[in-house]
C-alpha cells in the first residue's frame, strides 16, 4: 500500500472514482457538504494549497482517501475501504497529512469511536464540541500549531 498526494493535473481524470469511493465506503458519515465540496474541487484550489488530497492505493486500486481544505477548517474527510479497515491505512494517511501541514483540524461524530481513537493516537487533541449539519454531536480535534482563533472564525 502506498499513500500518494493527488496532483492537480490528475484530479479531473480521477474525480469520479474518488466520489464513487466516498459514496460507497463512507458509511454515510461523510456530510453532503463535504461530498459537494469534493465534487466541485478544482485543480486551481489544489495548486494554491487550499486543498490537499491523499490517496492510499494498492496497485491500481483505491483503498483510502483523505481530503482536506483550509487545514481541515472548511472540510476534512477520511475514508477507508471497509474491507481494509483496522490495517493502518487511515493512520498512514493521517500521519502523512500531519507532515504536510503546520496544523490540521478534523471533525468527528462522537459515536465514531474508531476514528476518534485513530486521531487521538496521532496526538490530536479535542478542542471544541459542536452539532454537525447532520444534527449529530461532533468533536473537533486539532494537531500541530492550531489556535483557538482559527476555531472562532471557522467553527463559530
């Protein structure tokens, strides 16, 4: 398994595959807003580092995707093929993303115990509780050089 950074040049040719993967493997945990953002994501946003996508691949098969915008303040979604969960794929992608950014934020529904454990194991700390657009209680976790001011502006 390799974790690769999706290039802006590659995005148009693989976007439909990424969207299908999120829809099939996201277990209805990825919000409509995040799916819509991914569908509308442009190569220019990636070139400007406003968005970063990491893909976990085995041969030519996609087994994971971690997509973020604005260090996760706007959008963040991590999806792993359900048949490959528990094998370190999500952790490898999250660790790689942490190495690419000075700070990173993720929002996780409090009933998503495995995702909470994954991010806490990487040193993420809980920084805010909120109610998501789906109405679920959600925990914001942060890593790196995060600031409370970021949360005031983006998380309300």
